[in-house]
C-alpha cells in the first residue's frame, strides 16, 4: 500500500522543481500535517522518478528559500538569541516551519556568527550580585560547613578488596604520594610485613606462601626476589595443591639462581 496520496505525490513532484529537499520536506509536513524526514522525502522522490531539473550543487549566490528580509532577520537575531529561540522567532515572524537544524546549517553555510563565546566575559555581573543577606539565595540543608566530614569517609583501619588485583587494601595514616592526602590505602600484606621487618629491599617482593591473597597473617608471607617470584608464577604456584607449594618454591629459587649464573657467565 502506498503511504502517499496522489495529492501528496503531486505536491512533491511540483514542489521539487523549485525547492530543495530540506525546504520541500518542511513545506510538505506543514501542508499535510506530517512528520516526514528529509531522508524519507528524498527516497520517495527517487522511487517515483521525480526530477528537479536543476544541475547538481548550489548555484553561486544561491540563498535557498530565504528572502533578503529573512536573512537580515537571522543575522540580527543570532547575535542575541540561541538557535532554538531564533528558530521559534523566525517561524512566528514569517509563518514558516523551519527547524533548528535548518537554521544552524544556514548560519554555517553563510558564515553568520553569533559573536558569543559561551564564556562569562570580563566585567560580567552575575545575577546574584547584591543579594547577600536578602534571603534570595540560601544554603541547602545539606550544605557543607567548614570542618564537616562527609558521611562516606571511612575510618583508619578500614579494608576493601582491590577489584583489579584481588588484594586487601588497608586505610592507614600515611601521606598519599599521588594526592598529598594525610591518609591512603595500602596493600594489607605489605603493611603487616613492614610492621615486622621494615620495607622490602629493592628488587624484592612479598608473596603469600599458601597462594591465598586474602590470608595476610605474617606467617603466610614470604620475601622473594623478583626473579624468584616470576619463576613461581611461571611454574603455576597458585594452582598446585598446598603439599606441592614448597617444592614449587624450591624449584623457582633454583631456576632463578641458574638464570642469574648463566647471565653472569654470558656477560
């Protein structure tokens, strides 16, 4: 079933000879109380074989369907109105049905500028100036006052699981090296190790002896070189049964030592 009446098709055929698709679409929708898109109208014109008789492209100096009076209106209105406001005013003034998109395209194609930057200019006076103490602007009931602490601030000693590593993070009183805040979150197993033995030496890491990242007791923590830790991971330390973990650990230490000796010989 055809979605266009013969009257509508005749309107499109005749209108296409004098109007381009955007203007023809707007005129069609206004006349027949429709909401067709430019794409739909263009497809219908092509399907029905309607020709406009014009050469492709815009002719030099062509102003589409805008009169000189309309162009002057746009140039003046655009300096004091938003596109939406200007479109509404334009349609009221000239009894048109232009869309914001059509007027935006027109201003861009004809290099019409609003002169606005979107920023407050130097010397701009805010509308709240001079209203202090008059009860016009009041703080919200939830406004923060100096010294207030947000209700979602967690106390020292709070723990959470790092979603990326699966390790426990502990909130401690230590300056955050990234933000300068007086507290930070740090790996719990590292905190426990450092409390007992001090910071791990350069080139060493702390690992869980049973492979359980949540078991942060001191007895379950071990100090390994990065090479040893790499070999433990390569040998599948975290996946083998508990009774084989000491064997994997020993093998990793031997492999790391062997690679170190071979590298020394090669050098």
